[in-house]
């Protein structure tokens, strides 16, 4: 199949839209005789008139050749051998063109006594475990997940190359897997999450046949590495499209596979569902205003309402509130980490955000300046704002704190104590006792 080539004058991509570091990298590869393409999602976003989050480069240069060409290169990855170019303000990913699988007649021989791992390896269910087979630009494009991600921008003549039906699918705002959806989602279950993410963030529609397969295979998402799923969760919920993505996760049953405890709580609980939707909308609003949201704040927005209810129930049974909250958070994090690996520091910060809420709601607060100086105060205030906007909490505390921060910003310490470090108390100086002078005879 011949690729469709769109010349410079027939597409809207300008080099002014491309990162200067990416341009320099493309030109250096090209000037040294290598093929150099912008590839994947950045080309898709440029054609949609969006600003790409990052610029990925594909080339026929091998990883070792890339490393010799760029002094700022670091080779990373086990399943995929990639080159990361470290610049002052960004990291560019440069990959060598790859094929989906080695040709049947290309048997790799390994000398006796060498235990070199195979270049391409699948498990018994068909999931790819290792993929280090170099290929042509067309093979590299067709091994990608979706047609809209199989587009390339050629620095040699500034053309756009479409090896599949990416341009037409992009015009129809359609997400279509390349090849058989069952095989593609089985090879890499994370592609199901990516399909949902692109649909929610780019206002696209998943092809009906692919959607049916995705729903059928949703339970297999747990076969992906927990650490990788955590990174995907951050992309799902911290890039400005958390609310529409959450709806797709729930309707596809991916939510049930990823967060079974949360899914169980949502069954028949429309009030909790509405609260979560409002919380996620607040997260999206922060992202659109380019205000940073931490992973801990996302976890608090998603799990906080349920955790607070459960901790309150334990407290009513006679357990101190802080102890009840700690136990409830520990149970949740233990269950979560079986599927999605939440770092301990992030889980601890989520717990501290929730632990600050009773202190923020106490009217008037004790030592408000000290509370405002705590490391997790900003995230705790963001959570207070979410819950007040949803009507779950009284707005009195939010109004009091907004007024306090507006009128007394100097009361907030400029250098808060280190995370978890107790404030040092000033030691009183002891008065030296002078010996009593001897009384004369």
C-alpha cells in the first residue's frame, strides 16, 4: 500500500509550531544522512490546531548511532530501546523505526554460552513483552495503536505522510485501531486506556466495533504493569479532561477493573457520582487555568468523599478521628496498589490533605498562620473548595479562609517547614547561678 503524501502547501503545519529543540534534532539527523520524522500524537495535534504536549521523533538511525550523534543522549527502556535527549527545558524521545514482529525466516542465532534475550517476545495470551525489531518507516507507522497516530511529518520536504487512514479518520473525528482491535488491545492492554483518553481529551469517538471489543476486554487491563498504570492515571486525570474520561471509564467497565472499591461504592449512589463529577470538573478547571494539580489532589478528589464517610463511621464507633482516617486510607491504598502502584509519598500526601479538613472547618481555626504554612495547605484548600462547590461541605470555612488569605498574606510563613518535619521549639536559656561569695570572718 502506497502512503499518502500531503505536500507542504496542502497542510497547516508550520515549523513555528514545532519545538526549537525538536527542529534542531530533526535537522541534525537529516544532515547526517538519516531519515527524520516527527511521528505520532504530535503530528495529530498539530493538524488539529492543538499545541502538542511533547514532540516524538522517529528515525532509521540505530540507538547507538543516535547516542554517538548527540552528547545529551541517554538510552532507556527494556521492552523498547529508546533515546532520550536531555535539553534544559524538555526531554525529546527519539526512537528507531520498528517492525511489529520479526520476519518468519529471520531466525536470530545466539552463540552458545550467551543468554541474550529475544528481540521480540509475547506471552501465552498474546501480550507483547519485548519488541526490539527494527523496521521501515511504514512498518513503524503500522505497528502503532490508532490510525490517527500513524501520521508522520518529514523534515526533508515538510510533507505529511499517512501510511493508513489517519487523515480521513481525523476529519471524521474517529479513533480506529490499526488492524484487528482484539489483537491490538491484547498485545498492549494500555491501548484501551489510551483510546478512552483520546476520546475524552480530543472530543473524538471510538469506532463502534473497537468500542465493543474494548468493553469485552476491559477486565484484562490488570495485566499491565501497576507502575505503568499509575503513569496512565496521571495522564487521564491531570491534563484537563478528567470528567469526560471518567464517564467513558465507567461505561466501558475499565473503572471497575482499575478501581473496584470505588466502582462498588458508585453502584446505586447517584449523589456520590455527582460529587465525583463535580470534583473532576474542578480539577479540569485548574488545568485549563494552568494551575498545577498534584497526583495527591487527584486521589483526594476521586476517593476523598468515600474515605471521609467511612472514617466518620469508624469515629462514631469510638475510634479517634485521625486514627480512623489513617486506617481507612491504609486499606484503600493497599487495595489500589495491587492494580495501580501509588507511590507511598503520594498516598501519604492524600491522607494529610484529608486530615487537614477538620482543622480548616473549625471556626475560628486555631493558629491559622501555622496551618497556612504547612506543606499540604494549598492542596487542602483546593479540596475544601471542591467540596464546598459540590455542596458537600459548609461554605463558611471556605469564605473565612479566603478572607484571611486576602487580608493577612503576611501571616503566612515565607519558608514553610520541610515535609513532615516538626517545627523547632525555641529553647529557653538557663540563668547561670553565681556562687554565693564567702562571708568575711
